[in-house]
C-alpha cells in the first residue's frame, strides 16, 4: 500500500502543497546553505581566521582540557562553521531526498548515529594528523622540505 509523503520540512514549520514543491523547497534551502559556505570561503572574515582560545599550559588538568576542548582550542572558527554546515546539508539530503523520515525509528537511529560517529571520528583523525603533518613540514628541525 502506498502512503502519503510528509510535505513539510523544519519539523512542520514550512509546509508544501505537493511533493514537487517540497523538492524545490529543500533544494532552495540547500542552495542557500551552499551560498553561505561559498561566501565565507571567498571572503574569509578575519574574525573567523584565528583561534578563539590558546592552548592551556601546565599539568595534567591543562592537558585534559586541551584534549576535551581541542575543536575549540586548535580549530579556526571558519573551519568549524564549514564542518557544521556540511553536516546540516548531509542531514537534509538524507532526511528528505533519501526519504529517511518515512522509515521506522530504529532504522533512522541506526543509519544516522552510525554516520554521526563515523564523521566525528574522521574529523578528529584529520585534525590530529593534520596538526602533526603541519609540525613535520614547518618545524625548525624538519628534515622534509617543500619542493612546491
């Protein structure tokens, strides 16, 4: 038996009359988010290009604080904004275009939480290894020199 698709987005705050209108509405939202990313990528505001905090110094608790707050301490806010906007776009593509909202609750949780954990793990690894590679190339005693 066929069932009707839900014709609203943003948890019912924006309703559409047909499925075609809804597709165009979601496409418009995704285009708007992409335009924000492009404008931020082109202009790169100075406020967002520097870390907001410096690493904590001293003892065990400072090290623990650096580990816990590493996205805030070491990451530029512009990168954090790009990561969050990309996650928002991936969510809406999955939720609306792949009809995840019509699945059972356990199926949605299984797919969404697996993706969330994998994305968080990938971001963590990229940030940690990226910092290490930067230090290898730009250290005062680096053995690797740039040829490009």
